[in-house]
């Protein structure tokens, strides 16, 4: 897992150096669907790790240009992590996310971005009876690409990595750490 994250970080850094900065949009509304996750896992306590399938969606609004090629993006995110082992528990969580997005231009209609973000949990739950959780603030990192199909709208997609901790509310309910990469696709409107 560490090698994958390191390779991704080096690749993104090299790509950023080789591309032109793009002016940050001042108002973009987008919706993304998280198709699948990989290298994703649920860690219960200190020893048990189970592979998970990650899905979810987000609704994002990019506002407040912060510099020549950066802006602030505010999102509502929901995600589901379904364990492949251990009875197949499903963890659901909702969060409010703030990201600082850095935009780069590959072509006149093709852009890409990198975006570190901080997530503020709104709710966390499990489908197992008697298991209740509280979420903690967590961070994520996203790399995405956007293609304008017209002057004001287009398609986008990318990859997101996050590591989230859910605290068990009741005695005997172990804390869970959810981590992994998620691939997403979506549509955007630049107005």
C-alpha cells in the first residue's frame, strides 16, 4: 500500500511540473459517483483487517478562487464500505468536505487537478445490530481530470485516497479504520 501511495505522489508531482497552470474556475457545480474502490480495507481493533468494496457519491461546489490556479471546493459526500469477509458488514458515512484544488491544463478543453481535503463527519453507521459509531475528522487526497464538451459543461473523473476512523459508541464495539482508493466519474457545469 505504501509503494502505491508513493508512486502516485511522485507521478502527480512530475505531471504538475510538466503542465501549465490553469485559471481556477470561480463557480463549478459537479456530481460524482464513486464506482469502485481498490486497496481498500476495514481494520477492526489492532489485528483484524478485511478487504472492502467502496462506493458512494458526492455533490461539489467549487468557489472562492484562492490564487492563480487554485480554488476552494465544498462537498457533501456519502460512502459505503462493504466488508468482503467477517459477515459482510457495511459501514455508511456522510461527511462535509473542504478541498483546496490546484488546476493544470493539458489542452484547451482538458484539465486536471490535485486536491488535498479535510472531511468533517456528519454521520456514521453500520448495518450490524448494536453497532453504533461516531466519525472523526479525516483527510483525503484526490487527483482528477476534466474534459469540457462545451464551454460550460463536461465530464470528469479521478482517484481519491482517504483514511477514516469510526469510533465505537458502546462498550465492546471496536473502532474501525476505513482506508482505500476510490475511482469516480461525474458531470460538471461551469457557470
